[in-house]
C-alpha cells in the first residue's frame, strides 16, 4: 500500500516562506511526484510536478516563487514570496506513469495572512 506523508504547512505572513515535504512509502521506476492545491470552493490544481527523469512543470502563478525538488522518494516544495492567494490545502501526489494511477497525501494547510 502506497502512503504519502506530508509535512511543513502552517501560517505565514505575506512575503514569507514555507517548505513542504512529502515522503512516499514506495516508488515506481517511471513516475512523477508533485503538489496540487485546493482553495475553498475551487478545484484542485497543479502547483508543480517533477518526474523521475527530472522534468519539471510549474503553474504560471507560482513560477519564479516556488521551487520543486526531489530526493529519491521524497519531494519538496520551497515556497517563497508567498501571497494571500496561495492560501489552500496542499496535496502531495505520486503518479505512476505506466498503467497510470494517482496516489494522494492527506493534505496540509498553508495560510498566508497578516
């Protein structure tokens, strides 16, 4: 059974930084790990994703502010220059590329407020 354990959310003032971490209990040879977020009343959207070969995608709204990285089965999201509109529940995602299947973490709240 695949488990994704997230950490690092919290409350931060505008302009501040947070770092999210997510460790997967198993990993697939062909995969992508990433972060999605969901604000109240909105859909869950991709924030950033990194594949096993290092290909990275960012949402336009976070380019230049967020950085995704990974070390084997752990993915990190460094979030700088945070804005109130970044407030959401952030979900870690592991996608098995062959016979595609998504796994999700439990979500961690990020609140940007003064």
